[in-house]
C-alpha cells in the first residue's frame, strides 16, 4: 500500500513539475513535510532549493521587473504559435516515417512465429519488467504534447487525488493555478471514473504495448478524420455562402440592367424632344436675326434727322417725357414676363446658336454744353435689341420693336446721366412715336465723329465675376460679407456651367464660418430668392446637395442653417422631393447632438408638413414627433409641443392614433423600470423605481397629453351624434346629453376615449409611482383639473368622479354610462388587500386633488375628507383606511395651497376629539404637512394644535406631537416659533421619563442642520445636563439607547459652526461624561467622540490617524482571517522574523489639523458608513417635502 501511495505521489509530483504548476507543487511540499513524508518530498526540495531554478538575486529583482508590452507579447505569442505549428507538422512527418520503417522491418523479418514467441518469452524472462517498461517508454515518447481534453482529465484526476490524500491547501492552490479550466465539472467521458489516478495506474500496469499502440493509432486516425470532416463542412458552408452571394449579385445585376434599359429609353425620348425644341428655337433665332437687320437699317435712316433733334429739343414739353416713362415701364414689365416664360427654353439652346455674340459698331457721341449722353448708352441699346429679339420671337411688327428699343435707350439715358434726362425731356413726339430724325440725334451728335466701340457681352461679365468672387470673399471682413450676396446670387443664377455654379453655391453656404441668427437670416433670404429665380430643377440639383454636405459639419451654426433651409426651400422643389430627400435630412437633424439644431429641426418640420403631397410618410413623421417630444432638452420639447404637434394633427388628421401611441408610451416608460422591492406580493413590488430618463419621458408625455386635450374636446364636439346639443359648446356636455349617451344607441369614440382609454391608463400609471414622485402625480392632477374645466361640471360629476371612486374602492353609480361598458369600469375596483393599499396610497391623491379638488367640488371634498378621517374613526373606533395609507394622500393634497384651511379645520376637529388614535393621526398629519405651509400658517394653526396635543395625558399622543415639533423646528427659523418649541420641549423633559427624553433629543437632532443657533445651543445645554446624571447601571438597554441618542446629537452638532464658548463649556464636558460610561457606548460612537474630543481640544493628526486606523483595522483583520503565518497559516522554522514596528506614540508630533465644517460633516457620517448603518425610506424626508 505504501508503494502504491508513493508511486501515485511521484506521478503527481512529476505532472505538476512538467506542467509548471509551481505554486501547487510548493503547497504540496509543505503538506508532505507536515505529514512527515520526507521521502516523497525529496525531489520537490531539490527542485525548489536549486539555485539555477530560483537564483536569490533574481528573486530580489522580481519587484523591479517592468510590465511587459502587450503588443510585443502578442507578437511573440504569434511567432511561437507559428513555430509550434511547424514543429507539430515535422513531428507528424517523422512519426509517419517511423511507422513506415516499422512496417518494412516487420515484412523483412523471416523468423517464425514460434521463434518470435520464444525469443520474446526469453526476453521477458531475462529482463522482466524493466524491458517492458523500456518498450512503453519508447512507445509513449512519441505521443506529443498534451491535448486540451487530456490535460483537463489529468488535472481533474490530480485535484481528486490531492483532496483524497488530504492535501487541501495544495488542492486549493492547484484550483487557482489552473485558471483556464473548471475543475469542479468533469465531463462524462471514458476517463471519468472514481479514484481515477489509481484506476489509470492499475490499468497501465496491466496493459500491453501492442494494445496501447493500436489504441493510440485509432485515436489519431479518428482525430484526423474529424479534422477532415470539419474542413469539408467549412468548405461546404463557404460554397453555400458564395452561391447565395452569386445569386444576389445576379439579381442585382438583372435589376440594374432593367433600370438602365428604362433610363436609356427615357433618354432617347428626351433627346428627340430636345431636337424638336432646338429646331424650333433655331427657326425663331433666324426670324430674330432678320428683325435685328431691319432695325439696324431703320436706325441708320434715322441718323439723318439728328440736326433737327438738336434744334427742337428745347421745345419738347414735360408731358411727352411722362408719357415716354409710362411706355418704358410697360415695356419693362412685358420684357420681364417674357423672360420668365422663356427661361427654361433658353437653357436648352446650344451655345453655338446664341445670338448674343452679335457685335456691332455704334456711334458714341457727346455734346459740349446741351446734351450729355452716357458711355453705356450704345451697349444698352444693343443688349435691349438682343433681349427683345429673343423674347418677341413671334412678333412681326417692326415699329413696336423700334418703340421698345428707343424706350430702353431713354431709360438708360435717364438713369445714368441727369443731363441726359434733362435733354430727353425735350424730345419731340409725333403720335406717340419718335421721328426717325429724332432717333438719329440721340445716337450721333454733330460734335463727334463715328468711332466704333466693341461691346462687353453679359456672359463675359458673369464669367469674370464668377472667377473673381472666390478670390475676393476670403479678404472681406466677416461682418460685411453679406454685402457680396447680390453678386454671388447673380453669378449663380446666370453662369452657364454647372460646376462653377456648384462652387459658387458652396461659397454662398460657407460665406461665414459660424453665422449668427441675423447672418443666417440674410443667407437664408438669399437662398430663397435664388430658389425662386432658378426654378425647381436647379433648386433640387444645386441647393439641396449643399444641405447634405453641411449636415455633419463640426459647427452647430452651419447645421442650424441646414435645418432652416429645409423648411424654407421645400416650397421651391417638387412635391415628391419634400417627403423623401428633405424628410431624410430632417430625420438626421433631429438626432443631432446640439440642442439648437434639434429645436430648429422641430420648428422646420412643422413648416414642412403642409407641403407634403400625401400622407404616405405620416407614421414616420409621427415617430419623429415622439422622438422629439422625449428629447432631453426642454427647449426642444417646448417647440415640439407648441409647433410640431398641432402641425401634425392638422396635416395628418389622425388624432386617435396619436392618442393611442401616447398612452402606450406613457405606461411602457414606467413599466420597464425595476420594482421598488423584490418581495413578491408586497405593495413595494408593484411600485417602480424611475430613472432620470424615464421620469423625464413620463413627465413630457403627460405634458403632451395635456396639450392635446383641446383637440380631444374639439373633436368630441365636432363628432357629437346629437345635433341639437352640439350647437352650443358651453352646454354641449350637459346632463341631458349624457343621458342620451347612456342609452348606447349611437357610437361616440372621440368622447369615450377620455374615460374608456385615458382614465384607466392614468390610474394604472399612478399605481406604479412611489410616494416621492410628486412631480408626476402633480402633472396627472393638473390634467384632471383641466378635464373638469373644459368638459364641465356635469361631466366631472357623472363620468370622472364615478371612475375614480371605484378605483379607490368606494361605491359609485354608473347611471350615465352605457350598459355595455359599465362592467369595464367596475373592474377597476381593487380586489385584493394589496390592491386596496395601492389604491389608497397612489390613486386616492388623484381623487382628492384632481377630481374633488375642482372649484365646484370644494364642499364635497371637505365632506369626503372629514368622512374618511373623522366620522369613520368615531363610528368604528379606528380609521377606515390604515394610518400609513391616509398620510400620503393628505400630504399630497397639502401641496395645493387653496386646500390648506380646509385641511387645518378637519385636523383641528381630530385634535379636540377624545379618540386617541385620531389625535395620533392628527399629529402625524401635521408633521407631513409642515414642509408645504408658510410661517404664518405654522404659527396660527400647526403650533397651537401641537401644543394642545403635547398637553394630552396620553403618552402616545404626547410622543407623537414631539416628532411633529421636530418637523416644525426643521423648516422654520422664526424666533417666535422657536421660543414656543423650546417651552414645549422643556415641558416634555420635566416629566423625566426616558421615552420623552429620547423623543425630544431625536426630534431636535433632525432640525440641527437647518435651525437657528439658539435651538442648537438649547439642545447642547440639555444634553450636557442630561449626561451629568447617568441612569442606574442595572438598566443596560436604556443606558445604551440614551447614549446612542446623545452621541448622534453631538456628532450632528459638531458638524455645525458652534461658538467657542459652547464647545468649551458644553460640548467637551458632555463628551467627557459620555466617555465615562464605556459599557453603554457603541464602539463606533466611542471612537467618533474621541476624535471630536481631540480635534476640538487641539489633538494631533497622528492621534486621529491612530484612532481611525485602529477602527478600520485592515492589517489585523487580514491576520485574524489567515492566521499568524499569512496565507498558509503556518510559520517555517527558517523564516526571518520581521523587524519590530515602532509605536505611533513615538512619532514626532504634527501641527494640529485645521478644523473645518466640511471635515466635521464628513466625520459625522463616517462611522455610520463603516458600520453599514443606513436610514430606511421612512426616516428620509424627500427634498422639498
């Protein structure tokens, strides 16, 4: 048995050293030495004492080793894996060669089977086990590295052996060292047998080499077949994927080919149309050229009469000039209309047919004293001729064209030179037309000769302007760049090349790096004007692409410009572009990170909706609206509710769908929050802990619901099935109408939505909200009040009130409900005890404040609340609903100031009642109402009532009033109120009872951080007086309770700014008195008091560190957990003893630490944190309550 045990131990030792499980081997060494098995520990001793394996200097350098670079380690790992793969491949080739040589050697052997058997027997007889062992060593030396499954089986067997042998520390270390495998779970395999290591040992001794070799060969062959099978599967999967990909590409190519064929046919049709248009324009151009030639001849004939014009120009009457101006204005209007009609046609004419290249020689003239004509007159004449020839293609009246030409000439003269205007006023007129001689005088004076001047065409001017603008813009001050907008717009509008127009449009959008609101307005007005002039096609192809380019710009001002452009440019594009491209831009903008961009997106989406051609994208827009409504920014939400929601309703006319989705979002936002408690069946398990995001979403959606109420009301009126009652909106929901509705003869879904769908959802939502969610409950209350105000008192009395009465568990009549839906509302009544508590805690506040809180129901509210608090207590001896369930509804009702007097009157009736429970309830209700009243109400209503309760003979009533006094002290600093509280507290303390003392101290502790210095000094003086006279030593529990209350008070007072005299005369002596009774003090309180004592009396920081370190006690905790010997719990004989640690008392004194209020506040809660002391939800007063 010892031999077997030694063999198994040696096997385990060899495995651990070969697999480099050194920590486990080291633990095993210690346990073998502890068991006295030195023989099995010899190899481990030699291994760990070998200086070549563990050099002393190397061990000392372990702490200074640098951290390995992850990248270099990864590269080394990849290189080693590659080298290992090559080695495995070479090993496999070598093993195959060996097998081939063995087969050849066996074939060449000519020994008979008997001789082979005899020789084999002799060998076995001679050599015995040593020879067999040698064969096995030769056989198993070719097994290669351990596989993962083999390593897992051996690791599990070794762990099992260590546990069975009693080496538990070694087993634990081995379990931690083998981190990549779960040794607790051993998969069911052939190797998984009980006591596996011994089983393998016996099987190994009893097996033969041939059987082992055959089994290994079979395993290798099986492994190779599995690998080949996996490879074939992978190839099959890849082929299938390639086939699917090829099929998809074929389908895509087929669709693309069909699209291209369709586009080719469209292009051919377009080419034919363009050819026809070109032929038509060419014919019109030829006609215009003929007209121009005739005009030139007419002008030349008129030159002969120039002297006559010079002689008669002084006699022209002013009436002639006015008539000429009127004619000029009429001609200008006609030219503009012709331009707008012929703009698209002119774009399709080729440049080689453009007759604007006509160059003519004109006469430039000047007159010395009388007539002064501008230099640009001749160019204006020719440009007018060219424009007129294009616009009047079908006109054959040469005289009309001459009149237009001369009118434009006179216009240019009158605009450019005042002298020319003065001269033109005297031009003679004959039957409304200029004489030929007069025309000649205008164009060629006597004083100058005829010199031809070449005309600079408009196209060249636009080209020069387009080339110069990109160079000019960067050098213009940012605040003056908007002055370049007319030039940029002109160049964009008139330049023939699309690439240049795109560049100039890009310059227009990027004119200012970060434009402010005024600059964005100027740029946007320019874009709108440009869109009006260039038409739909160029707006879509040139302006909208600039929106896409700017949509992801780094500056929010530029993205804001995109949002504005989408709303204002949509009018100038085709309808199908508005609900596709522009809507896609808006969808991306509502997800922008900048708040102003999302706000602008909401605003412009509202402007965009009326321009949509149909309702195909309604549900997409509705989804965008809800996304904007739940935006985390209040500005975006406000814009969405005020602008986008009305626009969506007016455009889509699907109010019922919006309301249905809205209610679904409201209830789902609350339901997906985790429950307040995991205890199944408790009230808290039905309440939800709302996160900040969910609370915001519910609040916003309730606001949206309130904003939709007018639309619901209007639709209910419009769809009223009783025409006689729908004429007057004020009395539309009267009792007579509700009676007709209750008959159930007609359907009225717009009216029924409110009480069938909305009210049950609001009740369900309120049942999910904890008591602290007053903001959301207040939002629901305001909605219910708005319903009462809009739908009238009859609706409130006969519809709203019965629904909520049943929801809180009271009886209600459904006379004005159709019979078919009455069962649905009766199902709202709570059916279990938990449901009744939920209804009282969550739904009853809505009934009191939102339904009965209406102005018309004030008397009914008073009666209902008195009946709930007073009458049932008198009749039954206890309140109808439990005390804790009544407090929250009354507290919530106190948040509405208009109900304070009514509540105080009912509470005063409870105070003067003879019922003890009613008085206690009154005290508790006063306590929760204090945060919502002002100082005047507190001094006139609350404090007198509490003084009355404090004078009661019943101790429970008296102690309940003490807590209410603490709440008053916490929220009011009025000197008169504080004086009344001090007087009453003195009266409580004069009783001398232990319970009264503890109640007074705990009540005033709550007010310490918020109250005045006078009350703090009062509390401190009372604590000092009470600590002077300790309780009898026999009553240990009362001593501890009293000491805890005093310690909490002192720690709270220490966190405030106490006067030096109070610290010296009251605080420090009180602490000294408490420290005398060490048995009654909690250790955490004791240490906190010692720290306060040392700091307030000038103690050193080292002393504080000693106390706090001893309190935390990390080192001692570790030692006590693992023992004196560290992790192993034992000390080796040769271990060096640690150097003695100096006592902290011997350290040099440090200067005293400055005592600040922040440090005192932190210290006040420090030991509570270490003790894990937490306040329950009932002890914590919500902010603002």
